[in-house]
C-alpha cells in the first residue's frame, strides 16, 4: 500500500530494461496504463542523449549495488520531455536480481530554475540581455578574439532627448520608447551579433562580424536610419534618435573595461559634437 500510494515513481526492472512492475505515480508520470507497462522497455523512456549516461549508471549499480540520485530526461507516451531525478538500488527477489528505481518529476523545479537564470540575465523592461549578461559575453568575446587574433567592434548607443520624452509624456511613454528602440536594434542586427541594455537609455552591441571602420560606419548609419522611424505615443508622433560611439578591439583597447570606456567616450562625442550621431573613438578627440 505504501509503494502504491507513494508520490514518488517506483519501478522494478531487469538489467535489460524490462519493466516488471511499477506504481501509479511512475505510470502517470510517463502516461502509461497498467496494461501497457509490461510492453515498454525502460530504455525506451530515456531521451536519446541520456541513454548512454543511463547505461553507465546501471553498470555502476551492478558493481556497487546502489546509485546516488542523478538527473535525466524521460519521454512520455506522447513523446513529451520531462526532467526527472532518479536513484536506484539492486534487490533480489526469489533468487533473481532486479533494479529498484525511484523517480521524481522535477520539471517544475527545473523550469523555475531556468526562469531564475533568464530573469537574472535579462532586462525586465525590454527583454534584452542586461549588464551582467553583457559583461559575461564581452569577456568571452575578448578571449575568443585574443586566441584567434581577430578584431571586433563595440557600439555604445544612447537615446537622444530621452529625458524630454519622459518629462513631456511621462515615464510610461518613456518605457514604450525604450522597448521600441530595443526591438528595432535587435531586429536590425544579425543573429551572431549581441545587443544588451546597460541601463537607463543606454544600449550596447558587440559586432564580431565588423572588421574595419568602413563596415562600422555603414552599420551605424543603417541602425540610426532604422531606429528613427516615427511612432505614436499618447496621440503624438515621436521620432526616436540615437547616438553611437564605436570602439575596436584591439586597436583601441585590449580589456573589457577600457574598451567599454572608449566606446562610451566616442558616444559622448557623437551625441554632442557631431551631426551624424556616430563616432569612432579617437584618443585625440
């Protein structure tokens, strides 16, 4: 009775994977009826990429008589994937040796953990990667560029007259503007480029595909043009405008902090001292 009413899935299997018996929780977890359990091999329940791992654990079980809990992925009768935590031990019944498996469905826990990771790495307003995520990606990009002796461009982007929009239409409208610009930036870059929101009205893009200043200028002009399409906020037409500062690795800097500072200075120059609203960092300016 304790086995049958347990919320943990319990199954008795041969080392070949034949299911001898299973409780209701196990059968419900994988969507099987009592009549179907004897026709299913345990290894058929394992996602393809986990089958070899599963066989290794069972080999360990043969040698030690028990296995510590490990995570795997099962396939239900309808081929839905569920995250599970499995433990097992070897038992003897009437002279025959079997595997006694204990299985818990941890899909909700894994989904919650994944959402926590997403939330901690993304900006809640725009959905873009946040400063924390950007710093991680920038370090990885720098390491990759250093190993391969390649260059890449960093675009530091700031909205022009964003304070005026907030003051005139309110913060909710300012949020609409930020989300719109974020969407337009993301839409108009390639999938292997990386855009993030640093905070406030500042965005950053890593362009590993850009190798020289001419390419950078072409991309900057295109982003400025694509971003400035008018939108209506509170019944009034607003035309977004951005300024872009550009810095290159390793031409201007070889570390993350200095590269970001160079791009920031270039953006400030573009915002206040140019009419084109883009500028490539120059230490003499």
